[in-house]
C-alpha cells in the first residue's frame, strides 16, 4: 500500500439488489421485478469513487475465500485500488447486503456481515501508512473491527487526516462510544438522520456540537435537500441537483468521494459541496452504488 494518497477501512460487501414494486412493511407483501448484483461496502464505494477521479487509493478490510470475495477483489483491481491491505479468510463467508429498491429509488437494506466482523488490529500493516494523506472510515456491525479502528487512529502518523462516515450503525452507538474516534477525526460525514441520532440536534446546532468534540469539518448530507457544511468559520447550505433517481444505494458514499476529492485538491468548502452533489447525482441515475460514478474527465462539466 505504499505511495497511496487515501486508504479506506470499512466493511466489504456484495450488494444483491432487488427492484420491487414497493418496500413492504410488517405483514405486507410486495413483488420483485428484477434483480442484480454489485460490489459494495460504504468505504469501498467511496474509495472507488476517488480512484475514478484520479486519486491513488487502497483498502483495509477482509473477505472470505469465496465467489463474493473474489468478485470484490477483482473489481478493486479493475478500478486500480490497491488490495494489499485486504485479508482473505480461508473459511467463513464474505459480507452480503440484501437491498430492496422501489420504483422511485428508495431502499431497504439487510446486512449479513460475514468475515467483516472478524478483522483484528493485528491484521493491519502499520508501516504502509507513511505516504497516506487521508484514511476514510465507515461503520461495521460488530465490535471487533470498531475496536481495531479505534486502535489504528491512535497510531497513525500525525500527518494523516481521518474522515468518518458514521452510518446508522455508528450513529446508534452514540457520542460517548464514538468519542475515541471523533477526537482524531478531521472530517465527519453524517446524513441528517445520523446527526440527529448523535447529537439530538438539527444541522447547524448538531454540527456545532461535533466541532466542539474536536472535528474540523462537518458535512451533512440531506438527500434531495442538498447538504450543510461548516468548519465553524464558514457555513454553507447547497442545493442538490435535480435528477430522476433509479437507485439511491451508495448515494452518500458517492457524495463523500466528491467532497473528499475537493478537499484533497485544496478546494474551498463551497466548491467541495458542489462537486459532492454532482458526483452523487451521477450515482443515483443508475442501478448499483458504483455503476454511475463519474471519472475525472466528467468533473469539468460542473
């Protein structure tokens, strides 16, 4: 993983997506109109998004020696993502997410974490981090990888910035459990619901609370409402781009890749937000979390 700009550390999953007439509630039925399979995982999607934008990327994670694990490794290599930090477990199963997507692109997800939840700190090769500029973290279901992330951020070289998308899994842990991570995090990337869970507050006040915790930048994803971004000195509310959504799976991950791309290229927060909205808008017009992710040549179209 030498000479990389960004590494991701999060769950590696295969997304098995089913288009349905509607998302069924308790004791209801709906029907499947089509199905498809894509490589996924929140941090992994963001890392692929950055790789397509010309950033040198790698990944820390774990897969099993099965067809799903082989699919994920093969796709990373096709996207020029370094896979040296990915452990392959001879037994067990690779993580899978079952996703049900309705006619307007809304979704319900069910996670089978598999070997994701067995990754230990001892499987992480620390000497590979000297060249890194940024480590991007996302959530795991289990406690073992969460503990591994907490240990890792304490031992990184000081020049390595850390970004975190907490997802609902980590947001539900609450601020008290996340504090050992947050005090090392430079960029926090929650959505509005996750921010509310973490702080009990809305965008502006909740972001201020997280800045007090030591975070440098809070960028809140608000879906069709766009985003709210602040570093304590600047505050920006940026509207989303209007597109017809086919599948919102990975929209937040795509947004993260656009925002982090802007930061890595020394763009201002306002421009980072616009780039992020653009990347997310490209993602949601196609099925799968990565299919629609733009490449560097597409960015000038902003």
